């Protein structure tokens, strides 16, 4: 059973007794977000592809909070609607929507696996936007709620060797800011959460590196990143960038010529992914 230790230091409304729906909740930042929510007394609806992994997380967290799991591949067309319908059929009122699910891939676009790129677009963009569209009216009708969309520090510039991933995260950032502006007077906040490189399976898979590479380069743990993101969501921040270095880079990019940003990003990407 999960050891509940309610922390009242988070700003914003008291989360206890609320319900959060978290996609990509079986590992990495999504899993850590589920643990943070549970510590705050937030009931959970956890969505991921693998039923077995979800059940393991459910057994760990359930007790102090209720945990409902939905095994679903959100990259499949219509999957977001299936998730929403199941939540409604179970009469679950979602207070916090956390669109965390996503993946990346690296390599030159002319050599990429198109099926994988299309799945990435479906998951990182389409499913996220569709879930937001489905749950947002409910949040407005309830008089308030919070949405967190997982963007990235990749949102702020084009990304050679990860072109579709960077572009998908730019969509998440722009979309989240726009929706947040539309609902700012309706009691709903929308946070674009922008972590940088993090020690997680996501980074190892998307970069082609093993986890040891990320441990050796002193990137933050998923737990630390998730805690920061939850605090930002509860404060209703529009854009939350984890890490001082990441914030400096993201803000500096806004004032640099895009041609220079592109050259800089390509150099970084080549150093990280292309050198043998």
C-alpha cells in the first residue's frame, strides 16, 4: 500500500479529494506525477498502453486514494474518445487533466520510419488536443479545474535530428497558452510544463542511449521534475520550465535570430545523438 504523506506546502486550492487523470502514467514523469498526486490525497485515473504495468502502479498507490486504470494506446485514432467515454460511464468527475503521454525519435527525417512519426503526431498532438477538448467543457461546468500539458524545452526551437518531436512540442506550448487565455476567466488554468532532459526511459528510447548516459550527465530525476510540475500546475502557471539553466536558454532563444538558434540546436543535437 502507498504510504500517504499529505504535504500542505503546495500553493493553490487544496487538492485533497480531487481526481486527476494522468496519461502515460506507467513510468517516468507520469508515474512520478501519479505518486505526487496520491501524496496530496488526489484520486487517480491512470492511462497507459500496458495493463500489467498499470495494475502494478495501482497496487502501489491505491488505499489512501482511489485508483482507476485504463489500458489504452492513445496513438490509435479515436482512443481519446474511448478514454473519455469510460470515465463518464464510471461517473468519475476529473478535476485535473494531465496530458503527459508522448514519445520522441531521432534521426534524419528523410530516413525516418514514417509510421513511427505518424504515431508520434497522433500521441503528442492529436490525443492531447482531443482529450483537452473533451474534458475542458466539463471543467468549465464544474466551475474550475486544472490542465497540465507536457511540452518540453524542445518547444522553443526547431530540432534537427528530432524534427517531428520538437515540432509536436512547439504545438503543445502554443496550444496550451492559447487555451489558457481563452478560459482564464472561467476558473480553469492550463499549464504548459516544459522539462528538459530527465533520467527516464523516455529519454533513453528517444535518444538511442541507455539510462547510464543520462545518469553520467547529471540530469534531474523524474521525481524532482514531477514535483516541480505539480507545484506549477497548482499555482496555475501558464508556462513552467524546470531548471534555471533551461529557463535561461528558453528565454534567450526568444531574442536570438532563428537562423542562429537553428545552427546552435543542430550542433547540440549532433553532439548528443550523432557522434559514435
